[in-house]
């Protein structure tokens, strides 16, 4: 009986410690906004790996968030419709299902849409025009609304 109580306490303590560490990583999250891709480039966001290489040259209204010292990153941008091919060049050709995909984003990144937080809902995303893709390089997922000329990207959770 005493051994069971000790085991339960150990499990609960481990869960609490893991939860606190995950919550604290969100506190360290940093965000930046850029009017243009050139502005993001000058700030080092691309060379530092906070934003992917090869975004459409006319990308604008850019936001990026990251947790320093980790591969965790999130971003959104808008792009001119005539530069759609440039964005498609970053993505694997086939659309992927959002079912089973997750996006863990710190609460501090307020600009990230609710529809892309936590467990993703395929029918809900499809109803808004969002389509999911894997990046050709790196560990990124992209959610793209081709009609609006807006895209979101984030690093995949690896376990």
C-alpha cells in the first residue's frame, strides 16, 4: 500500500514538473513583426532560421515567433497571388490531412489563430479554405489559404 502511494506521488510529481517546463518555454517565446520580407531579412530572421528560406519575394505582413535555443518556430505571412508558384516551390506537392496533426503554440503568441492551436480539425480547416502541406526541407508544416494569399508555418512536434 505504501509503495502504491509513493508510486502515485512520483508519477504526479513527474507530470507536474513536465507541465511546468512546457509552460515555462512559452514564457521564453519571442515574437517579431515585419512589414516586408526585406525587413525580415535585414533583421536576420531568415539567416537565424526563425523563418524559412525561399518565401515569396513579395511576402508582407509577416509575423514570426520562436523559442530561443530550440527549433520551435511559428510564422504567418501574406503574399501576392502572382507569387503562388514561389510558395508552392517550398512545399511537397501533395496536400496532407490535418487529422492527427497538432500545433503547440505558446499562449504568448496571441496572433496565432485559434483554429491552428492544439489538435487540428480537418473539416473546420477545410471549411475556411485552409490546406495543409509539409515543407520540402526542414521540419515544418504549412497551412495555406490559397484564396486569401495567406500562409502559416510551424515546426512539427517530434516525440
